[in-house]
């Protein structure tokens, strides 16, 4: 097993088309571990996210249909994608219709299309492929691991602790509202730091800025330079860029 002592580790669910706060977790961490061995949440962010569109709401949900009937307690890494309908074409057409005029659309769209047409059996594999596409597109080199391949013992903060202990990790990077038991980690000599991400305004195709969009909104509009819009010159270029 890896020894991640003195490496900053973040543990989080593998979301679909993540927003910029998720990108920030990757950029700030040495290792990001996908928490794929916890219960799947319907109507959350594991199988959907928002893109910017010109309608009354300003956004559109892009959703990957999944098989959930009779599987209420299934874990994220057990969720299968439902291919009974032609959702991929509709999904990609929604992206193309709303972003084809963006400056960097043609640089990245085909890569995203190729990922979708792999037709992954499991949602987690699709999500991780897309997150890796996001990481590479923005020039980051954070390492990825799956929690299910490290430790499956415990729940909530206890599971987080057991994962970190399995990796000999002593530095944990938590989301702002991670709900982590800080005392439990710190009595086990694990230092906890919290994310403090403030989403910057950047130019979108529409006049009014709307925050919380999937990362492709920044990528299609600004390309790899989008990371500079978030961090300016403060990014640790030696580590990540």
C-alpha cells in the first residue's frame, strides 16, 4: 500500500461533471480519493449536474439515467447506467447546442464525446473518466485512488479515518461542509484543513453570470487558462500546473 505521509489527501464522492469547487479540491490536493463505497444518493450530484443555457432558469440539468429500482441501499460503485433510452445523443446535443459558439468548444468536445460513447457499465467509471478529463484539460497532476480499493471498514468519519490510516496519511483536506469528526482524526495525529473556495466570476456566453455550473462551462469558454482565472498567480505551479 502507498505511504502518503505528508501528502495532502482529499476524500470525496465521484460526482458527475463536477463544478469548480470540485476542481479546486483536485488542484489543492496531492491525492484525491474517490469515496465510491458509500450509499448512492438519488437526485444529488453523482449522476447529474448543471450547464449554462439561455432560458428563464439560466441552467439545464444533464442527467445520466441509472438503475435504482429495488436497489435503495446500493453503493456508488454498484450503480449501473441505464442504456434503455437514447440519452447519450440527447445529452451531447444539449452541450453542443449551448456551447458550440464558445471559444474552446472544438478543442475539447470530441474528447468528452469519446468518453460518453465508451458506454461504461458503471456510473463510477464514467464519472472518474470525466473527472480525469477535467484534471488533464486544466493541466493538473493530482493522483487519483478509489476508496473501495483501500478500505471498506466503518461508516462516515470512521471510514475516512480508516482509509487515511491505511495510507499512513497525516494530512486531510476536507470540503467546507464535510461533516467530518475533526477530533477523531486529530487524536489519530491527522491534521485537518478545510476548503475555502470562492468561485470567481468569469465570462460566459450569456450576459448575466451564473455560478455553480459544471466545469465544462469554464473549460469551453476559457480552455486551460480557466485555472488562471481561479487562482491568478497564486497556484502552486511546481506541484500541479
